[in-house]
């Protein structure tokens, strides 16, 4: 085994000492992301003991990464540690949104914000998520968690993944996931993967169609029993597709034979022929240094596809968001994108489910090629492009046929004019191989395409020779006997008929079903974001995206604020290989904005208008009554009216409109919690993005009643932890009563119950005027016993009282034995460990030792003090 070259373990910017500004912290220090080998347990590492690390800021035990503050002088020493696989600068502070992932995948085009666009949001598609525990609570999954087949929760990895797959953006519209209509079913993950074991039944009910799993299963583990099971399931359950993260071991040497940086996909299950393994990109289509590389153990192409996994902002519980990176994040991005394609296929085919192999073939064939021309062992077949994929489905550019050993099938396709590139892929869901085999392909088909002029074109073939130079070579044309997908690419095809020949080279288990999918990449420019219906805050950062064929000539980017009457230049020299531009939205509000991109004689513009408008803020719940609530907010510059949204069964729904900066809403039950948000409407149909939702808690406040007497305080006895060095026998009970209503109140029935015993009924005799506060002393007393916890409940029973929310008060009391410190005794608390870092330690009272208690946070104390 050769030692890993240290330069491979440092990102290019660190290796070349080009330290990003956003990572620098002064005093010759910076923040870095340290990735560990997949075989390493973070719990067993004490990297602080090396002296190279100032402090650890954040860690992800599943992705096996830590963010740390380090001295720049020690970067090479850190990379040289035997358990460290890669060191890179921390990512720049991300914008809090998931749009860059949706727009990179072109998933936004499939679920557009304008009425005439596509609306494939994954509805009717059930997705299996195998991860680290129970999902939620989070309103972004409201009403769409079908079932959770587990009882534990050990982190927020699964919560984050779930939001990328199907988050609705109810709390924050910018975090909407790929398929906000899909339904999620949650299972545990490694090491048992119970979801896979349940596929034979759960494929039928509840109807799982896509699984998403971002967990490892070894590194370059070969064709394992789990890999065989994955291939078997996709073949036996034809509408199923398993999606996996490729892994975060991109610099590891996992024994393929080419040294570090190759053959390090972390599975097992991910190496299956019929599944999808996903590499990790940032929003600019740049591959992460930690993203695992292929090939598979037998030289097959892995990963299969690439998606955004760097700096992904998604859900965490409860009802908030966080940023994570890794192939763990790119996997759900592709899973959710597949759910959209399943939805599209069903709508186009009378509700029938697609076969998983067909969807995989379409995704691979329509991917945007990245890295070397053709497939490679870094990006796979490229970055998923859901727009081109759905166009293949909409135009039925696919066919299905069967073939036997030694036979050949011929197909023809007519290529229209104005096509810059023709891509034809042969794909088949192969029979599962034997565990441990050195060649996983069982049925071997071959593809050849004949041009109108009689020239034969062969598919891409990669060298799998175990040397870094060979593995990094561009694909060539030839005969493929390793993979169950083959693609022929022809640039500038003729407007004529092409002939496809499929040969059953070796089909020991026939007949073998296969798919032919074909893509026409036209000589055109298509704007993919913003396409229409979107709204941006003035000055917002917007990643404009487009699709185009070829890299010759610079692009011109323009915008119009008057529905294409006039155009304003943004940049006229955008490199011809770019397909995005970081633009700042104008500061003028309006609803008639368009984007246009041009090159040479071609141009494309937004399909519909989009808006620049201020987003409302300052949402307040001024008044909460039994059946209504008053909501107010800050005035928005240029707003003529406002729309108020309330969380419904699954999504935020319109609840009212007003020209004012407040509104009273009826049918609001004070006993329930609600979520509300706003849109501002300006002149010319300038509609803002919906504001982040705020929760209205249950309860009644600032609500005026004619008759409303409150039990406003318990004066005696005190609540909480009490010590028996004081006498708590025969305690007088005193409460404070406040008339918060409009009318006088008199002769009030008042009740007391101690430890669930007999209810004591007494009466406050006299008149309590509006605003008056009185103290009532019960005739009966109570006694506390050392070692016991007691509950005291006091309430009024006034028939005319219109507000029951403030009629009751309860107090918990625990009388403990007093333990005394001696004169000059010192307690350092250093040896106290019983509370530790247990989950929920701040939500209850826990014993630290025989003398000290950790009190409940914000109940008996104001901070969560605990010992370490």
C-alpha cells in the first residue's frame, strides 16, 4: 500500500496558500473543514490533543467532518494525520435558501411559480428515507409524513435530508425542497437498513417508489450481499429506484489500486448496477474535493450522477433550518428531483407509475456533461437536468423492447432540424450478480448507431486500469462489456434518420428488457431561472441560470423592468462555457421584470414576468381572543395591499386580504397554535415573496371581556424546590385575584385541590371592581412532606366569566431534606457529572449529587447550568 501524497489531502486553495477571505479569523488563524476516513469513528479521535487545532466549532458524526479553527502554520500537519482524508476552507456564509439547489437541478422549472408553467411537485409519489431518527417537528413537512417506522432520534441529519427531498417552504419559502408534494416514509438506517428489508411489502403498501439513503456501507467494498439485494429489488419491483450518496471519501485510498483519490465510493449498496449513486457539487457545478470517486471495484462507472450537496440550507427540528454539506445532501436533491419526474410520467401516462430503470436512463442521458467529455469517475454522467429529463418524457423520446442471446434489434429515430447534439442511450435493469463477483454485469448488451451516411458510431468507454492517469483520461468510443448503460453522442447531427442497433452480446438470463432514450440538444438558449412568477427583495442576490449548446462566443445578460419594452445590460462578456451569473436584483419595485440571455444570433428570455418587491416584516399577534386574533405588521414601501397566509392541512393558504397594516381574523381557536405569514402587493401586480412564517401560540391576551376574573398569582406557598429547614406544615394558602374585565364581579366561588384530594369549595365575598387586585386567603391549610412532590391547584368557578384561560393556577412543590455546608467549606463542582449532556437535561430537574440540583430551565432558574 502506497502512502497518500499529502498534496492530495489539501484543497487546491490551501495547497497554493490562496486562503479565502471568508475563512480567515485573524492572528494567522482560519476555519477549515476536516474530513475523516469512512473507517474512522469521530468519537475515538481526540484531534485537540495534537495541538494543531485551536477549537472544534461543529461536527457531523455521520458525514465524518469537523469544522475547526486552526493556525495556518499547521495545515500540512493536520492533513498529515493518518485519520484525516481532506482539509478545505470553510464554505462562505450561504444565503439562507435552497433555491440554488432547485435551480441547479432545473427542478424549479418543473414546479413553476406561474400559472401556465409545469406543476410537477411529486404529489402521489411515496419516498422512503432511511436516516438517523424521527423527522420533525417541522411545518415544512406538515401533513406529508406518511409513517415513521422507528422510535429513536439521534440527530438532525435526517431532518435536513427530508427538507431537501420534500420540504414545502412553509416556514421559509426560500427553503422549498425538490418535491414539496411528495409523501415521506421514515425508517432507520445503518447498520440494519430496515427499510430495505420491508420493500417486499412496502412497495405495495404504502407504495414506496423511491428510496433515499445517505449512509455508507464500507469503502470500495465490492459487490456485497446488500448490493445484490439492491439490484434484485429494482429488478423485481419495476417502479422502484434506490438513490444513494456516493460518499465523502474523495481523497481516500480504499484499495482499488490507483492510490488515493480513486475507487472510494462508500458502499456496498451504492455499487449496485441498477441504483443511483450521487456526487457532490456546489451551486457553480464545481465538484467537492471530498466527493467520492469511482470506479466501482470492477471498473464500472460510479458515481452515476451529480447534484448540489455543498452548503445546502434545509430543515432541522423544531421548525428551523441549518446548513450542511456532503453527498448526504446531494443524494436527497436527486431523490426529490426523481419524485418530480415520477409525477410527470404519471400525469402523461394515465396515472401509471414509470419503471425505475426508465427514469434512471432518462436522467443519465439528459445530464449536463461536466468534467471530461462523456462520462467519468468523478461526475458520473454529469449534473442532473430535470428540465431536459421531463422534456424527454413529455415528447415520449424513449422506447422499450426485449432481446435474447445472440439476437439483434433495429430501431430508427428521425432527428429534427436545429439540433446541436444527439444523445442516444441504451439502458437495461440487469440481473443481480453473485455476491463477491469481480464482474457484476450479467446480461451484456451492445449499442451501435448508424448515421444517414452509413458511418457507425460506438458508445463511450472509460479506462478502468488502476492508475490515476488512466482513470482520469477522457472517455473514448468503443465496445463496453462492463456497464449496463451505453451512450452514443453525435454533435451537429443531420436532419435525417439514424439507425440504432442493439445486440444481445451475452444474455444468459433472457429475454432482457431494455430502454432506448434519446435527447435532442437544440441550438437555442433557454432561461431556467428566473422563469416567471418569482419575487425578489430589492438588491437580492439572484443566481441567473440558462441552458445552451456549445461554448463558442460570450453571453450577453440583460434585464427589462417594463415587460420587454426596454433592456438594460448586466454583463456583455460572460464566458461562453458558463451557464449561470450572480446578479443583484434591481432596487426599483415592479412586477414587469424579465431576464434575457443572448449569444451570436440566439437569445432566450424568461417565459413570464417576475417581481421585485419588499417582503413584509415585523409580524405581531396583538390580540388573541377565544375565536379570533388581530395580526399587525410593519408598512412596506410601495405596498397597496397585503395578503395574509395561514398554515393549512399541508401548505400556507390565503386567509385574508387588507389595505391596512393589521387584520382581525375569525375562526381562530385560542386553544390551538397557528402559523401566519404575509405578502405585500404593489402597483403593477408587484407581488412580494411570502414572508417567513411566525407562530401564534395558544392562549388569550389583550382581549377585552365584560366579565373576566383572573387567578393572577399564587402568594403562598412558594413553588419549586423547598427545603425542610423551614416549617411547611399547616401552610396558609393565599392567591391573587384580578378583575381584568369591564364589569364588576362579586361573590366568587373559588376552589382548591391538593395532591388530587378532596376539592375544597369557598367563596370570596364582596365586589371586585374592574382593574382591582385582591388577595384571598383560604380557610383551609396544606402541609408538605419531606421527600414528596406535591401539586396545588386553585381555580374560580364563576358562571358569568367569559374567559376560562386565566381561571386556573397550578403549582408544583418538592420538599427536600436540607444538607448544610460547614464553615469555610468550598465546592468546586468539578467532580459532579450526573447531569452530563443528556437530551432534555434543561427541561427537567435532575439530581447532581446528594446536595445539588439542576433546576428546570426558565421555570425555577433562568439558564441551563450543568456540570461537565
